[in-house]
């Protein structure tokens, strides 16, 4: 079992949705001791209409987690995607700063109080760093309406609402040297202002060709230097490079399986080395039968990114990270 092999190192988690939890309920708690909901805690799901909340599936997950003595991460409160249309609108116009602040406060209060201590950690702010330009923050309605301080305000509000929760900033391409420095500067600035930020979530959407082990190591060390906790929050290992537009493979061959296993082995060696600063490693799927990469960035392409095949059987990658 993954969770038992790594009990002296860090939590081992997975992302679930309604289908994967129903299909793999026994398998999940056998191998994992932490869960993140893939989409069902995002704002468009929990409050599709203003003031109307839907906690049906998240509440089932809370029951499941408690039954099996697991831990639950909250994902995510502030993001530039997957929000309902009403959030940033007043009629046909962009919402005022004061109105958005009130909506944000009400939303945080309802969702964080609803789950209470059932959720030990929240991804408070997700993916606000700009990838392509010299700017620090990406363009979004949050930035346009609330200004640069909305990231700081989000952490303050989250802490006021749920003082016991660990609060994380979460982002992808976290090992890229340019973006790595931007994430560092963002979190450093937040801490200097006194923001209640406790950790950085490194997505870990990686592949057979990158990032390098050195870049992963540098990111861990740089972020840890800020005296925050680290979690790998969305780990997967595609057999394709991200910008590869092919979808010619119909099954994972032995060569790719071995390459993936070697990559996972090397990466987990690094994770174990930094167990004093890494609290959890979460895979962004349960097994290869369904992952978000089946549709992104190439629709309909199989990527086989997890430790378990389409039948939830251990792959070579699984054995490599278990045998140390």
C-alpha cells in the first residue's frame, strides 16, 4: 500500500470525482490517505447561482474520508477559471469592487464554515502568476476588479474564516526558472506583508521529458527557504511532452513504461530527501482509466500518467517507488 510505505515521509493522496470514487472506493482508501476533489469544490460547482449552494458530492466525500481515517484538501477558493457567470457581473456591467468583496466574503464564509475542520488545508489562491510576460499577476476579473492586493486579501479572509486551516498558494510550471522566481517573489511579498500563508502547492504536471531533476530540486529548496510547508498537489507523468500534438499511441508500450518508472523513481527519491519540508504528494487521478489529460492538451489522447493502469493494476512505476 502506498500510504503505508510512505507513512514516515508524507501523505499520499489522489484527486477524485463522482465516477472515480464510485468505481474505486475500496481501492482508494487502500492506497491513499488523502483526497482532493478534482472539480466539485470549485465555485461553479458549489454555487452555480448566487446564494444557491450544492454540497451533495463533497459531503459524501467528507463521510468517506472520516470513515476511512483519511484527510481532505480543499481545492480551490480563488481561481481565474471555472467560476459562474454571475460572480463578476452587475447586470451587463463588471461588478464593483465593493460588491465583489461582499460576494467573496459570503462565499468564503459559507463554504469554509460548511466543511469546518473536515478540511485541513485549502488551496486559497490558484494559478495567479502570469506565464508569458514580465508581469507578476495574470490578467483576470479578480485582478481587474480588486487590484493587486486581492491575493493578500484572500489569505487574510480565509484565515479569519477558518483559523485552523493550513492555507496554500497553488500553481503549475512551478519548476520553470522564470515562473519559479515569480512564485517565490509572490509568496515572499505576502509573508513580508504578514499574510497568513502556510504553504506552496507545486502542481507537478510533469512528463517523461521534463522538468529536470535539478529544476525540481531547485524549486523545492527555493520555496522551502521561505519557511513554508510544501505539497505536491496534482502529480502526474504523461508519456507525451506537453506541446506534442500526436495521439498515435493506442497502448502504453514497454519502453514508455520503463521510462516512466525511471522518472517516478528519480522524482520520489528527491521527495523523500526533502521529507522534512514536504507534507503530502497527491496524484491528480486514481488510475489511468480516467485522467484530465485524456482531453488536455490533445482531446481524446491517452497519456497513462499514474502508477496504476486502466484496470487499477500496479505498473512498473508503482513498484519502483515502493522498493527503496
